[in-house]
């Protein structure tokens, strides 16, 4: 009876176990941390505090969110059983792959780049570099061994019933935010290629998400054309 009661109590803890809820919450946290991390770096380097958002609504950068989520998705399940150096190697590969793929997607779908590492040592088609991958590995190792369990403990302090209500609201908001943001960016790329709006939704995007409007949020994007 005592074991059953313990199991029931564990199930009542919000985001305590590895799964969609935990992975999504880390995605959300990573999105927020990434924005302020980049804005602080830019302030130190250039003395300017400007937007580093990756979405239109809210301080969210999905590149960092995806990084956090990938670490938890692929490394969170057996973290206590895995050798630390394997976690480091996997984190190197995951971080580099996430950076490379994200850059490739922005080039293919948005005709834009948020970064270009072509001038850096041991770069891989300008989308990531071997030194950056090693840094991703170090960051991933620290994250999985110390930050990950700490954040999980914080998440479990969210009342379970409140968390179960909040989760679908956050998922829906982020899905819609990503849909409208990426649709607006794709439409902007089409405008720059002199493609007329194909439907009512495209005309809606042209009216409400102009180039000037998008420039306020995507300040470090470089268009290929």
C-alpha cells in the first residue's frame, strides 16, 4: 500500500517525469533564456540593447528552445546511468546538428540567415563550427548534470492541477505564435521575390506584418537576396 501511495504522489507532480510535458517546458524555458542571453551579449559587445526574438509575440527564441528540448529528449531519460563523457559527446553532436539544421531551414524557407560562420576556424558550411560544437558539448554536459535536475525540481513545485490547465494554453499559444511568425517570414521572402499574395491569408500577412514591422523583431536576420 505504501508503494502505491508513493507512486500516486509522484504522478501528481507536474513535469516530474521524462515526457512531453517536461520536454515542452524546457523548450519554453530555453526560448526565454536564449533571448536574454543574446541580448546581454549584444549589449556587452556593441553597447546596444535590441531584440533577439525568434518569434513575433513574446521573448522567445526557438533555436535555444529547440536546443534545450533536444538535450532533454535525447539525454534526459537515462542521464543517471550514462557515462559523463558520452553525455558530452552526444551534446556536441546535438548542439551542432541543431545549429546547422536551424540555419539551413532559415536559408531554404526564409531566404535569410541569423548567423554566418564562414569566416571562423573549422566551420561547417558557415552554419556551425567544430569549436562551437565542443562548446555545445560543455554547455550540454553542465546543463544535463546540474541545471536539468534543478529546473525539474522547480517545475514540480507548480501545483499539479494548475499545471495541467496551463500546459495546453502554453502549447496552443506557442503553436499559433510559431505559425504566424514563420508564415509572416515566408511571405516576406515571397514579397522580396516579387511574388503576389496567393490568397486571403497572404493578403492579411502583407497588411499586418510588413517589412518594417518584422524588422523590429528580427534585427539580426540577413536576407540572401
